[in-house]
C-alpha cells in the first residue's frame, strides 16, 4: 500500500511507537487519523503537523461507540480529501503487570485481566472490525488489487512473557495468533494483516519504568544493548505497509533479545 494520498487510522497515536509511525507516514504524504484517549497530546500533535493531513479523535478502544464515531469521522474526512483509506495501525496498548497469585495469596483480579485483554486484544480487533467494511469498498489498486493493510502491535511477551505478564502475554499472544487467520479471511479482498512484536523500545510506556527495571532489561538485550528507538520501529512499520509480500506474519523486532523469566 502506498502512503501518498492514503489515509491511515492510527490508534495509540498520541504517544510512543504509534506516534513515531504516524509521523513517518505523514512525512511521506499520508493522511493520518489519530485515535487516542490522550486528547491533550493528540491536539498538540495536530497543532504541530497542521490539520490539512492530520486529524485527532478522542477514543477509548474499549468503548465500541467511540471507535464507531472516530471511524465515521475519518470516513467523512476521506470523502472531503479524496485520500482513500489505506489501512489501520492499531497501536493502542497498556502494560499493567500483575502476578497470577501474589505474595498475600490473592489471585489476580479478573478485572485486571479483563482490562488488559480489552484494551490490547479486543480493542485492536474492534477497531479493525469496524474499519473493514470501508476498506473492502476501496477500488482495488494495481495488478495485485490491493485494498488495504492492517498493522498490529504485539510484543516479545507474546513468545517469552515474563513473571507478572500473564494478562499482557495473553493479549499479545492473541494478536500474534490471529494474524494469519485474519490475513486468510481478508485475502479475497486484497487486504493484508501484519504484526510487529517489539522488545524494549523507548516510549511513553517504557518511560514509566524505574531505572533499575530498565537497566536490567537492557542488560539482557543481545545486540544492540539498548532500547530500540521509536524511529527504528516506525521504519519497519512503514515497510509492513508498503511491501505487499508481508502478510499473515509476525515480525520480531528485538535485537535477538529473549526475555528471561524475571529481571
Ligand atoms: N515500548 C515498548 O517497549 C513496547 C514493547 C512491546 C510492545 N509494545 C506495544 O506497542 C504499543 C504502543 O506502546 P508504546 O510503548 O508506544 O506506549 P505509549 O504508552 O507511549 O503509547 C500507547 C498509547 O496508547 C494509548 N492508549 C492506552 N489505552 C488506550 C485506550 N483504551 N484507548 C485509546 N488509546 C489508549 C495511550 O494514551 C498512549 O498514547 C502497545 O500496544 C504496546 O503494548 C511496546
């Protein structure tokens, strides 16, 4: 899928990896529709980029109506710009660690498990689900007849989740597992699905980690021994959008890091 004059719906676009991706797509001529809970940051980004090719919608991806309103708003915007929908970049996510049973013999509250699953897994699929009826209506492009691309954000935790990551690993493992059947469901429309599974990257999420946790994580990186930079993620995201042979797969972006049980 080309970037120029195409519109991408980007959840989690107020911060971190999704924002870096949004900036890169925008710098290559894409229209970006940012969806996030953080309206203050979202509005600041639109002020910076200008509203010609960038819009913000306040969305909680656990609230299906707020997704519906943002998708509708984006589709109406597309009708005025003529820049057809190119796809979805589903970056909204939360970490929220918690042991399955804690030192007081208390099991993980179901609400804590549900919260992470609802944002990371259900929220991603709901956004994709609600955008698809519009993507399938796109004019097929080029000899391959491409109509769109869906990019999801998993994590190293999908494969080697650490202590305290039962919920997070389940949510990201779910995204990794559904990538292939999603691609298979959508191949007849010329819509691709790709997932990136990053290890430690600099972002709003990882800025909240204590220095000790962060240094321990960096110690177990293989090479390079540092957190990835948002731009390094965004460059892979761009390739996923542009390269038609990337489909139904999960790309580990981790500098060969395999996370240990605990730090
Ligand atoms: N940074 C990393 O090291 C890393 C590693 C593996 C996976 N990831 C994944 O990458 C994605 C982006 O994370 P990041 O590191 O850039 O974090 P971040 O905190 O910088 O950005 C996440 C964004 O998602 C938004 N968000 C959270 N809950 C939301 C909700 N319910 N509705 C709408 N928006 C919501 C936040 O407001 C924020 O702007 C996440 O899915 C995360 O799990 C990040």
